[in-house]
C-alpha cells in the first residue's frame, strides 16, 4: 500500500503540472471536439461520445489527494473544481478489485500504478485477448495486450480491461451470435490513426456479440475494448446523464479549464 500511495503522490504532482501546462498552452478556454448522442443500431439503443485526442484532454483518474478512490463522478467533479477544471465527460474505466485497485495495467500522468496482466484468468478480464486503452499526445488507441507489450507505447494514461470487442476489424473469436448473456455494457474504440475515440454504453442489456458489432459495423472502428458490465455508468451533461450506483475504480474523464468567472 505504501508503494501505491507514493506512486499516487507523484501522480498528483504530475496532474498539477499538467493543469498548469494546459492553461499556458490552451488559454482559459481550450477548444474541444467532444460530442455525445443517442443512437439505435440493430434494434438496440446506445449512448455514444466521440472525442478527438488532439483537442480533448482525455485522462484516467483513480485516487484523490488523500489516497482514497474517487469512486463517484461527483467526487471527481468536486476535486477537479479545486483546480478550476470542468468535467465534460466521464465513464467507468476498467475492472477493479474490492478495494477499488485496478485489476490490470493502469497509468496516470505517465506513472505506472499497476503492471500489465498478460495471462488468461477467470471472468471477462481474463477472456483473452484483452486490451489496453492508451492515451498519448494528440492520439489515443485501443491495443490488444500482446500488441501493446510488443510495441511498448509511451502512454500518458492507460487502463487495461477485457475482453477486446474488436481486434483489427474482427470480433473477438469467443463471441457467440446466439448468446443469452445480456448486460448493460460500456466500452471504448479507436480509429486506426488514433485521432478518433468513441465511448459507448448500452441503454438496454446487450450481448458481447451485439456490442462488438456496434463498434465494428455501426461506428467503423477497427479496435474496441470492453470496459465493464453491470457497473457501467456515464457522465455526459450533453445527454443529461449523471449515472450513479456502486462505487467505481478507475474513471476515464475528459476535461477543460473553466473560466475563472464561472
């Protein structure tokens, strides 16, 4: 626990420096391309949010200044407001243990909090291939875990989950068209050039196969990663969404600097 808290102290310092850098580079109001909408595909309804990593500040969040997991969107919003930062979007960002620590790889502000878990195991996370969502300067990608390990991209932020939904344009080989396992599910997909990221959450229970088809055929994304089911939640003011429920582990958020007069 001491090692984790020490790493998170460095994360918080890097976060503060990042906020200062954002103000200097973008001014009081930075441009952003985030847009959210509801859509229906193959008879199922989803909420999706599109982002451009070149203009949208995408980051992962886990622990507050006291070393406790944020757990909720409201707690994260309050913490960001102390640095004059506005939360424009958030989604639960991967699987976690009971104490909210991430199950797999987790990076925040360039600091690795949890290593990559490459081996098979129980549950959806261990249904290989799984993958890693990686944010780098001006781009963000979903990598299959073996590809990530082979290339070792230098991620400013990263979170591992599983299974992959779409791998180089193909659905995960274990997905069954006639599956009866349906849950509210959320995930993230990326374009081949890393310039478009799409977050999606189902508004009705769906199978893995149906969810994968959304990313591959409706959103035309070559790679997509399942983030979670059951605990899936979305914060999207544009859609009037501020979901609540059980306390979360990692959170993926998109922010901008707020006007000091707001």
